[in-house]
C-alpha cells in the first residue's frame, strides 16, 4: 500500500507541474488575443483599404470580424483554464432507456464504414 501512495503522490506532482505549464501557455495565448481585441482593424477588399462612405473625414471602414474571432478564442481559453483548475461544476448525466441500446449505438458509431 505504501508503494501505491508514493506513486499516487508522484503522479499528483507531475500533474500539477503539467497543469502549471499549460496555464502559462494559456496566459501567453490570452495576451496575444488581447492585442488583437485592442487593435483597430480596417476592412480590406482585393488588397485595397475600404473607406467609410458615410464619414466626412474619409476614414477607413473598421472591420469587426478579427475582434469577434478573437473574442471566441478568448472564451475557449477561459473554458480550458476553468477545466484545468476544476472550476466548472460536474455535469450531471441521467441515463434513460435500456443500457443495451446505448452500447449498440456506441458500437455502431465506432465501427468503420465501408465505402
């Protein structure tokens, strides 16, 4: 039993080290995403900047797409961080129907389809 506890403690230490490394990587990614979120992006079409037709100052038309994409990535980073830190509540799953049906569905999904 002592050997089991020693191995369990060793694995916990390795998991903590890997978790810390992954959290650092997520921090770096989030910094890059934050730069994209804060930057002004202009609309470009066929290599040319598109100007706002309504503006009197002839200013470039801003492009929100990079910001929206970065926001999605930021949410994914936050989700991954929450999972690594165990912040999410466990998901409750209820089984309904016969277990045999579930096993058959899983088995069929894993079976390669012949073309």
